[in-house]
C-alpha cells in the first residue's frame, strides 16, 4: 500500500510519508481522504489483536446489500471455522456501530453479546476441539471508518462510488470477522447486491451476475485462494471495463481486468496497458503470479494512493511505480502475508524493494542503484526498529521511512551480501516454500529461508537491521607504503561511531582501491567497532572508496593518512589521526624490517606520558590507538625510536 500525493502528466510526483496524511484530507465528494478519517487515523483506541485464538477460520461468505441513498449496509456473513480447543463461546471482531440482528447456527438462533467492538457468540452446544462449526451473522448499519477509511460512501466527478480499505484493523468496521492477518480463510465468497447503476468488484473470479428485476444487480465473486481479512474488499462505481490477458504459456492466459472511472480512462490507459508486462517481470523473478486461476487488475477508488487487495488492487491514480508496488504485493503481502503488524516490513519493505526491481528491469542496473540510493536516503530519517514496537498506532505501522524505505533498503543490502543468484533464489524460495506459501509468516521464517539457501547464519544481519535502530556511521582512514617485490601494503582502519542498538554494525564492506590505470575490489568483514585490515596490491593506490556499489545504508568519511614514501625508507612515522583529537587518536608507523622499536608520548614540558610500544616488532604497517582520557588538553609529542634514529611529531588533545 502506498499514498501518492499527486500525479502530474502521468508521472508519479511524490511518495508521501504517511505521517503527512492529515494534510491531504479533503472533502469526501472528491473521493480522496474523507473527513471522517481525521480523528481515528493515527491511534486505534483498542487493538483487539490477534483475535480469538481458540478457533481457526476456514471460510467467509459476505452476502451484502448496499445502498447509497440512504447510506446503509445490510449483511449476512457466514463464518466457517475449526475449534482449536473445546468451545463454549467464542468471539468475532465487529465495530459497535454495526447492529447485530441475529446469529444462527443452522436453524438454531444463538445467544450473543456485542460490547466494546467484540461480538461474543454462544454456540448451540459446546464445540469439541478439532470439530468444524459454522455461524451466520445478520447485521446492518452505517460502517465506521478507521485507519485509512475502512468503508467509504464517496463520489467521483459528481457520481457516487463506494469502496473499502480495511488495512490494518478496518475489516471489523464493516463485517464480522477474526480481524488478524495471522488467520487466513481458505476461501471466501463476496456477494454484493446494489442498485444496477453500480458495477461491484471484489476478490477472485466473478461467478455470476444476477439482475434481480427490482432495479438491483448482484455480483457474486469467489476467492478460491487463502485470504487475510484485511485483503477482502469491494469497489463500486459506474466503471468502464478494460479487459486484457496475461499469456503465461503458449496455451494458457489469465484475464487482466481494469475497472476505471469513465473520466479517468483515457489518462489511465497508458499505465494499465503496462500491467501484463509487469506481471511477466515479477513472474520471472519470483515465480508465476500467485492467483493465476483467477485474475489480476485494478479497481479505481477514492483513496489517495493504492491498496493491494488480493487479485484486484484498488488505485486512486495511475503511474508505473504505484502499479508495480501494488502488484508485487500479490507475491509479498497477499500470497505470503505478515503474521503480525510488527512484521509489516515483510509486506511494505518487500514491495518498496520491488519498485527497484521493476526500475532495473525497465531501465537497467544503474537506474536501480539510483532508485535504491533515494530509498536509503529516506531510510536515514527512520525512527526506531523496523520491527514495529507500537502496533496501536497506524502511522507507526505504516511509517514510510521505516517500514517502506528502510525495509526495502534491508533487502537491497541483503542482495549485496548474498549476490544476485543466491538472493533471488531466496526470494523465490520464500514465496513458494511449503508451509509459507499462501500462509502468514514472520521475520524468522524469512530469515530461516535466507540462511538455508545461503548456507550460513545471518543472525548478525537480522538482529541489527530488523530489531536494531539507526545505521552505521563509518570513519575510514588508510595509508599505503611500498613493500618488497614491487608490492604495496595498504593499511585500512574502519571505525564506527557508537550506536544505540547495536553498539556497532557487523557488515561485509566492499572497498575499491584505484590508481590512474587500474583498480581492485576487495571485501572486508567488519565485525569490530575499530578494526584494521591490510591489503597487498601490485600497484600503488591513489584513491580508496568505501562501498562503491552503494550496498549499505550508511554515512562515511574517508581520510588518506599518509603521503607517498620513497622505497629507501626503512621506517616511517605518520601524522596521528584525527588531529586534534578527543579522547582518542591513532598513530601509524612503518618498519621495513623487524627490530626493536619504542614509541613514546611526551607532554609539552618533555615529560613522558605514555609508552605504548617498547620492544621487538615485526615488519609492516602498525597502528596504535592512544586514549587521552587521563590527559589534559594541550600539545603533545610522540617519538618513534629505532637504533640511533628517531622521528618526532606533534599532536593536540582538544577537549
């Protein structure tokens, strides 16, 4: 799901942070964000989550009669379920504004209570664990509107329209259900009866259209695949239908249906015509479109963005990236659905990354890198962990910088670690693994798939990027000295600023060393807050670039510590860095041959303060970290002594 601020000449202009939603609220007659969204938008007063755990839903049937004048919904919802323990009562989620008329189990009328948005039902007799049962809930009323709208009586171009958007807790606003993504129904029927003016669109396949003879028409939709309650939807208007086909084999095709407001059809046509090619791009990457027995397409609605309703995305406008984002949700969000809203990144982070996948397929890898760098830039503004800590706040769940941009950046970084072949194998395996496909999943499920395919633990990665906060801030310093046999030794020190959680980030980091005529790319595994690596090359590097392929969400600065040294020097002392320093600094020295050496720090009066090195030392580049916590501000000197030779340099401690 995404929110689009504006669509200019067919191009996506800006993806808004959901924190800015109130700024877009307009008159409901314009079919944008209705005024009724104002008060409940960012805080769900009572999150009944994850629903009644004593039973498992197997089937929903929504038989709805909807009128615009008056604005009213009359419904009969059938719930088939299996008891997970002995049940003398159970509950469904249903907002208190909907009036329950009766509840039946077969021919028996059941006792119930409806308080606090909880509909508690007493079956005709106790249901034993493992047994199936079914109830019919008869109800009516004017649906409430929470989250992003739930259920809206709107208008477009002066004509009425009706639509739903139930994520995350809005299903209960208009129909009784177990309102959690953790419990998918195996299948569902959505029957919609309304004045014949409306074309009524929902999930799955249209089984029958019945003209009732009383000025109403009934559309009977059947969803044969497992579906989460928040993905069950309806969209009703005087649509123009554009029907195409996705040909996925030489002999098989699937309908691709677009239900568009008549006044929008000409401008939307350019974009909806790209849908079949997008289906091929994502099918090639992640496996065949998951609901191939039914359909895909779009139904235009009045919300200012898009919502990935299963088999029929609802769109408020049209653009390449918006369509790609919502389509990719059919794999990641609809077929494989986050089990908890804490794990919403498994939906939105994946779809955001897939925007980059589509960009790469159309415009090449360089365009993909540019796109993901923009997402990483937004991710730097993320607050808290990707694993959502406060699921009572809708804006917290759908924080665009965190759940979307940073979530997508995590997949981009994982791609950099695993490499393309393994990474996309992970994505396909995750989508199609038995027990996960068409099911509800958690981050641990995805991590296990990634580790199984990769063949190694990724605990460090998931712990810091999903459950940790912020991103690494690197300071890299390097020096190069001539070695034996026309080789050059480059010492690279990577330091990280202390972070809240984790204290520092463990990551493989690519480093590019270049001269005017050649370069080399190496990968170091940085698993310490301050760590030094030594690299031997056949050329003298003049430039070092950290993470040249932008694989890591980070900030960094790089300093070349030394200048060029002649081959005849058998020892050298470099200027400390940083300088001035507080409270620590690093001293680098070089020995062409192993020998006894002494490194001493003096204050301005010539008094010995520290002797960090004194004894036999191997050849090569050496780095010594000096801690000045016990030293006063001022000028100091450090001296390197070897035999009868010595080098002295100044340094400044500035508090």
